[in-house]
């Protein structure tokens, strides 16, 4: 459970695999514009093919759920949960930061800026490999440049932090000021 909704663990029966199904709270998709925003997130991530970015497999809707996004299931915990039990060693921290940076670099080369990078949006699998997820407020690069130049984030109305503040938050989570 989170601010956006609920993520369910489900079985993809035709392909015999576990998947995560992201279902936003009904209040967040009350209008067709809001539903379109979630579908845009799915399309954005579906266009990315990187081993450390959680892929989107499908999207859909039904009578109960106006929109849902089906992604790869990553067994493990978020970095925010891992950090609650202590700060990783410098070696582990360096590996996590470098891997996430590579995933972000790949997304940037595709013209996508994540804009919500934080420990809760980094999953560490059972081997400790980080996977970036939740591109819900990602922008195409040209929109991010406009935002950087004007300081106006036209499409972000919920006060989520810009990329520089997100980077500081992650570093602080690792005990780096």
C-alpha cells in the first residue's frame, strides 16, 4: 500500500510467472485525464529495456479497476525498507548508486527523466541487485528542460520533488550529506 494505491502479487497464468499489479486509488483515477496519466506512465516504462528498470508487461481496466499496470515481480524489499535495518557498507552503497545511475543514464538516453528517484522506488532483489520503478511522474527530456529553464512544473501538482532534491534525499538516506 502506498499513497498512489495498492500493489498486488498475482499469477500470470498463461505465462506461468508471478507479476506485480499496480492499482491506483479510485480517487486518483476519477477522471479520464487521470486514467490517461497512468497509461502514459505504463507506455513510458514499456519503452525502456534495461535490466535494472522494472518492466511493464501489460495495462488494463475492468469494472472494478479503471486502470491497472502489470509489471515484473521483483522478490525483495525496497531500499527504504533495507535502510531501516542500517546503512549498507561503502562497497554496497557504491554498487547500488552506480547501478541506479546506469539505469537512469539509460532512461535519459531514451529521453526520459524519472523525477521521483527515492529509496522507496528502488527495489533490491534477493541478490541485492537494485531495480528502479515508479516512473509515474517521469517527463520526456524536452519537458524536463522546459521545467529546468522556467522553474515551472506544469504537470506536477502534488508537490513531488524535482530531480536534484531527489538525489539529495537518496544520498542523505545513505548517511551522505
